[in-house]
C-alpha cells in the first residue's frame, strides 16, 4: 500500500466502489472531506452489459458508469485503493479497516460492499446470468418482452416474481418445484392470467451458444423458453463486520445489517448503503441512498467538529487543521492564536490560493548544492518550498501560523505524492519550538503586516540547526521605493516594515547577533528575479536578500 494512504487520517473510508459507494464519496468530496474508497472491483451488476431505468444513463454499460463516477469523485479529491477489506474495527473516536496491504484509519466508515447472488445449483444457469438468466424485470423485462419466459421457483420470493413478470409477457411458464405449496387459491390466481405451471424440477438450462433455448426437466422433457427469471439467494458481503455485533434485520431476502433512515448502523461511526442492506435496490436507488448517507455522514462530522471546538475553548477548534491530523500528511497545532495568527488566517481564507505553489528560485538554487537530511521550513505558507524539498529527498517539518495555509500545503503534498515526507505544524512561531534539531532550517519571506517578532524567531531558529548544518534566510529587500512591487504599494506593509525590508543580507545577519566563531556565511547577496503577485495578475522585478549560514561541526 502507498505509504501516504496508510499513514493518512481520513475523514471517511467508503468500502465498495459501486454506484452507492461512489455517490456517497462524491457527496463527501464536494463537502471538502478527505475520502478514501476501497474497492475490490467486483460490483454486483458486472455480469450485465447494460443498465436500464437509470435516468440519463439508459442502456449504459455499468462499467462505464463506474469509470465516470470515479473520474467525477477524483475531481473533488477522493482517493481510491484497489483492495479487499478483510476486517474492520471501531471505537468511540475512530474506525479502522484492514486490507491485504495494511490497515487504514478514519473518523467514519460507509459500507457499500453490495451482495452476492447465489443461484440455484442447476447446470447452465450461471453461464447465462445477466444476459438470458435474469432477476429484475424492471432492469431487464423490456428487453425480453413478449418472449417465452420462465420463472424458476426457488423461494417464497418466486411467487411474487412470477406475478410481476407476467406484466412483460403472456407466454409465462412458472417452474414451481422449488416453491412452497401454492394452494388452490394462488393456483387459480395464476391460471386466471394464463400462467402455465410445471411442478417437475428443472435439471438443466439449455442453450445454443449465447442464446438460451429452453430447460430440461428431471423427467427428460424439454420446455422451450427464451429467457428465465430466478430469485437468487442474496448474501450480503458484510462478513468483515461480523465480529462488531451490529444490529441486524430480517426480511424475505435474508438477514441484513439494520440501518436507520439515513443509513446509520447501531454503531455511531458506521453507515451502510446499497445492496449490502437493501437487496431490492437498483442503480438509481443505490445512488440516491449514497447521496443521502454521504450528506448525513458529513453532518455528523460537522457536529463533531463544533462539539470539539466548544470543548477546546477555541473558536476555530482543532478540526480546522490541527490535532485531528490530515489525510494529506501529519498536521499538529500549538500555541495561542494572537493578532498575527488572526491576520494571516483571514488573509489566506479570503481566496482559494495566494501564492503560486512553486519553490522560491533562491531556495532551489542554494539548497541544490547541500547534502540531503532533515529540514525545517519556517513560515511555510501554502507549502511551495516544503513540497519541493520533500521532492528532492529531504524529510521536512513545515510550520505556519495560518491553519488554512497549512491545510493547503498538506493537500498539495498529497497531490504531488510526498505527504509521507512532511510533517505539518500550525503554530505561533513566537513561542513554538521543535523537539529536535535539523540539517537545514529555512525562512523565506518571514515578513508580516501584523506584528511578528521576526528577529527573535530567526535567532531562536539558529539554535535548531545541527552542528555542520545550515540556516537559510531569504528576505524581501527594498533599497528604494521603486523596489516595492505594485501589489504591496497600496497597503501598510512596506511602510510599516521599512526598517526590516531595507536591510542588506549582511545587516540582517549582524542583527541576529550569532557567534561568529560558530557561524560562517557561505552566501550573502541580493538577487533579482521576476515575480508574480497574489492573484497572478501583476508581475515585477523584485530583489531577494539571500543568506546561507553554516554552523561549525
């Protein structure tokens, strides 16, 4: 299993990628939930070439609907794992599922594993399942209308099926040997509609290639038919949940997990939808159930997020990007939210993205010559530098004061396949400290319109560098008013921080007061580059101050 998937803390795991599971996943993906669908690739309707009575998809290949559903869910961040779930566990806080590839964890579980149709043990029957051997007249009745149709009695459900199928043909033969005794009243009822009754058991289904031609009875008589309906035994694929002791409900089709109107089982973190709980559900019914339950699960998590926020005493709560973690990486929170935190959270929340997501050119150039190791990215923003470092092979801790920025960084790391190499932290750098030292500590553009003790943060950061490691500082440098890019001229940023921004790299390092016998400046220069402002509408040539300091071994 991909390490990223295994280490992630998902909001919801959906087991089963058929129409019900995909519908739930789509709803949850659009609700900004971190969703993983685990699918064994064996939907119930895989034997059929076409779906019917599915509005907007009449006659569509079921496999095509599943493929389209996957693409639609993936567009909203839903992830997929092709595997079979062998076990599940759940407690008050989380759920876990086990596959042959490892274990996965989430806040909620939706079971959409469907059922297995167990056909009567009659030679030739399974060979034509889904083509000429059928079970649902609403799904297939039109295609065999008016033909010679048989109904193979196998259970009390067959009595209902025979009466129903009569709607599609007046040439109906009901093989009643496997049914309970009909009695005179029901026999008369069937005869009244011209249904032929045969009480000799069926021994074999006959065919000419792909075309069904009839059946052979146990007395060796043959009966010509073009299609046959049967009511298979429905076996829900829920064995991996059996040890949890979920409540069950009995119906004419068998024993199924009991759910409420929203699909919730007797365990508060487990829902079940589709044929695994409703054997009569066709594709549109299963899709509707998925959409309904997807919304119900999201609402349950919304309520939980608010409950935890109230309990923690924080207006934003831990769920924004904190202690719960992230499906796209390890996320931690620390410290109190002050004015700088509020300012930057509001700034990031105002738009979908502020920065480009690309690594800063100076960082890429300088770091490329350094040996790989552990890196700490201070003020990581939306994670452009942190993700690039991870892609080069560094293990990275990335910290920022904004929960939204950290969440976006974690999502970007997942999209680029490096989530397992980055630990994300949402914290106030004024009082936060890591629990280990690093080969590289970087701080790129650690400037703030709101008050931030920048020099003190950088001075403390130098103490987190291992002997032989490096401290890299990349700063804005405005040597004159003309150096201020157009997107920064209308605010207070350049004016309020003119002292910091007009320092040369050498002046900035001198202000840190580092021990010169311990630190060596390997790079100290001002570099020019073309930059694009927030929103991507304006470009300008800007100046970066670049300082790379090495701590002696």
